[in-house]
């Protein structure tokens, strides 16, 4: 019997079906105006494991997962009459229906990639507006809702248990939690919208008894869950973000409509963090399944990663942890294949197989304990009490619950005759102590995509897995913490030039080639961070490094935040002077000597090409082609003495986007008493800045605003450090 934590009762209890042997499960599905990121997919994996566990236990499961193709991701968006699907359609030049269909298919493809069983139905919100209107009409008739000028609102004061799911039961807490703009049409600002009057020119709208309009977000799930599963639903799943206000509103609507409790068990999965912060597009860390595929990472490694933590605890996603899970998954696959190929002696131990299956299922039944299941799987693999074929049978059976697709694993030991022949020949050479010949054959075999593993008694040859092939290309890092710091080490060379590149091979070649041309080979080291580029930038840099000994290339396995990426260069530098260049810069002359002269004054902390001035921290403007003392330095060229880093420290890694990071770092230097000096005559030409032009206006504004907020939060009121107002 599966026990799960019930958000409503705040305790674990067994799942009990309304109809014996049959479970109804409803999952809040995606809003299809963009890709679901892997944080969203974690909650869908939770629902999948619940379903799989119930099926393994012998129950029939009907699973419904809605598709929200109207929009309304947030209540405040709905209050403002704004729709995400429409906004995305306009931005991409498509109709709302086209964009919704495109992202619906992307979502289904993503679920398939991580082996989530398809729901029995994927009802679309736009196809169930009549059902929503029916429920809204009933709520109006029961005086649980009211109409104002074609808008329908739910009167939460008429539903005494509103707030029980989330715990927001007091008026002040509800007010704080809703966080919406004031709507003067409401009786109570905490009331939520059931139907919104269509504004003039709106594309997605429907006729209703109250005029043309569109449904609220919450009402969609009430209508579709009741239509497909009836007035008694056994399990309702979603992420913790759904608890309030969405599921709170859904309970009020559904129970107000039916007159009784509809959902028996509410289950919510916790957040997936990325590099320690909440995953969001605005943070630049909303990774999607195609991101993993672009980097050659098996999407099922993400499924394995989500098994390593309980669903009610947060996971801190990093590419390091993902790659470790990919390695573990590939190891599990190899064990499974070898167990299946075993010539097990003696008959199968049916009792042992049954006991292990029951033991592993029992672990999962304790609040969906997937980490405990993983531990049990590896204990099984290491057990000496179970035969290899029996282990294969147990793994095959329990994988119906895990969903790792072990039975579809290709046999990595099934080799072509040509490779088998070379392996046999190599073994003979080893026996005759011809190690030079055996090493030559080993190299030939491994160059063709195979791995040779020698042990004391025998040699095994197999296909390399994807992670082994990927790491052969070049080593990668996942965060600045993986890089050892040289800040407190003595300088070994006069100058370090550092560049972070985010793709665009032509820009990269132009910038790095110009640095090479205008620096002395024996006086300068050049460090370039390939910041997770998925075009040919990495290959270009590797080729350039072959012909330039003082050029060092580091590859990140994903796009690191700008602060983190630049800190890697600061930590790795060994020059007395460090010059950070943007890849939009092309060097046009001997810039090093000029920078050395600017930094000769010990009071100067940062020197560069383009300075900024401000009188109030609110309005920064460039130096209008001027040189001299500035309030901050723009990030095109930031030069500093590495010795000063001991006092100033590294950049703040909360700045994931580049905008305003240069202001923030300049102020770190000014706080320590250093000045900022610009020389607009430095021999540098500025080309297109991809970090700006590659984003839409809305994305630029949002990311810039958030970074500026970080800047002001720390430095507001510190006009004592400014020079332009003195």
C-alpha cells in the first residue's frame, strides 16, 4: 500500500481509491507558451512514479494531465488582462493556436525523452470553456461568486475553509500571499477571478452569459478534472508553486460546485534549484531537455538525478551532479546487460526474486522513497546471495516502477567481428609480453569508439557510452568552485588577458586573434572561457590553442552566470596585471603598455576604455568620449592589478547576466579606496555586443532590471564614493 504525504492533512497516509482497485489521478499540466524547464518536469516525474507504483501494486490507474492553452500563468497576469500565450504568439508571429500546438508537442516529446508514461487524456483548456462556464454559472447561483461589469469573481468569504490547503488562513496572510494589483471591481482584494471580461482587440475570447471574455486559471482544472474523473478524485498532483493560489482556488471552486470534497489526496513536489537558486527563465538557468541533448547528455540521467532526492525536498541541480548520475546510470545499464548474458549455474531462486521485489517496492511505498530504492538497487547488484540472471529479472521487474528503460538498453558488449578479431589478437600479444604491439592495437580499437578494460584475468571490450565520448573531446567544468584560485599566489608573468565567449565563432576569432597580434608571447598569457557554447566555438578555440602555447582554453558544460564565468578567469590568472575583455572588442594597437601606465598609480584600481559617471546612482551615462576619473567602468575592457584582488575580492555571482555587473564590481574597488580611470583612446574597436542584441527587448529589460536592483540594494546611499558630483 502506497503512503504519501497529504498537503491538506499535513501528514502521511495510505492512498485509498474511491473505487476498489481503481485510482484516478489528476496532474496540473503545462501552460504551453514556452518550453517546460526541467524544474517543471520534476513534478511530472513525481506523478509518473506515483502512477507506476500504483500499477506495480496491481491497481488500474486513470491519469489525466491538462494542457493550459489559454495562459494565465500567474494570477496577477490575469488581473491585468494579459495572456502569456497571446504575448508569445505575437512575439513569434504566430497565432495563439499555432504556438500552443507547437509547445504542446515539445512537452510531449520532453516527457517521452525522460520516459514518462503518457497520460490517458491531455484535455486542452480551450476545448472545455463550456464546462467552465457551467461551473461558474452554478457558483453564481449558489452565491459563491458575484458579477461586476461582465467580470466574475469568487467570493472567498463565502467559503469558510479557503486557505486550509496552503495554511494561509488569516486575512493578513492571504493578502500577502495573493500579491496582486488592486482591482476596484472586487468586493475583497483577495477574491479571485473566474471569468474576465475581454478587453477590446483581444484575440482569445469566448461568448458567455456575461458577455465575451475568457476563463480564469483556476477554473480550468476544476472543469477538466471533474469532467474526466468525476466528483471524486483519488490523487491530485502538482508542484509546490501550485498550492497557492491555484490549488486553493481549485478546491473552493470544485467543492463549491459539487457540495462535497472532491480530491482525497493532494501531493506536491518541491522545487528544483539550479546552482543554488530557483530555476527561472529570467535567471538564465531554466534549462530544458533540448539543452541536455545539445550537450550530449542522456535525458534519462535527469530522471535518475530526480530519484536521488525525496520529492518533498529540494534538489540543487548542477551539471556536475547530472553527469555523475549519467555515469551511475550507464554503470547500472552495463550491470544489467552482463547479468542477462550470464551463464548462471543452477535453477532460478524464485523465493529470492520475490523477496527482493517485495523489499524494493516496500521501500518506495514509504512516501515514494526513490533514494531508498536506488540504494536498494545497488545493494542488490553487490549481493552475493542472488544469481546474476536472477538479478537481471529483479532489475527488469522493478524498472517497471523506476522507468529507466533498462530492457531497451543496447548491448554494449555486442561487438563487430572486426573488433572481436583485434581484441583476440591483442590478448595474444599480451600473453607473449608484446606490450608495444598490444598498446598499438588498444589505440586502434579505442579510436573507433570502443573502450578496452584490462583486468588480471581477462580483457573486456565494449562500446563507449555517451559520457565517455563527450569527455574525450575536452574536459568541462560546471561552476567557478571547481577552479583553484591563484589570487594569493605570486605572479608568474606580467599580463593575463581573459575573455569569456558565449558562442559566435567569428567574434571569438576576431577578438582572440587581435589579442595575440598585439601582445608579446613570452609576456602575456591568454585565458578564454568557452561558456557552454553549442556552436563551433569550442572547436575553434581548441584549434587556436594548438598553434598558440600561451592560449589556455577552459570549457564550461553549460552557460554559467556572468559573475561566475568572469571569476574563473580572475582565479586562474597569474599575471601582475589582469585585463578582462568582452569578445565584442577588437584590439587595434599596443594596448598593454598604455594600461600598465594607467595602473602605475597605486590609488587606481580599475582602468579601461569606457567609463561611466553618475550623480545619484540612478542615472549612469558614459564619459562622452572623455578620459579621466570615473564612477564606474563598462565591461568592454576592465584592467586591474591582480595584487588588489586580495583586498577587493571576486565578483558577485548572483549577477548571472552581464548588465550592471561592471557597475557593481567597480563599486567594490571604490569601497576599498581605489579610483576608476578611463582612457577612451585605447586602441580598441567595439563591434556588435551579442549579450545585448541576442535577446529580445523584454528579456533585456527584465534581466537588466533585476541586476540593477541587486546593485542598488547594496550601494544605495553610497554617493560618498562618487566623483562626478564633487
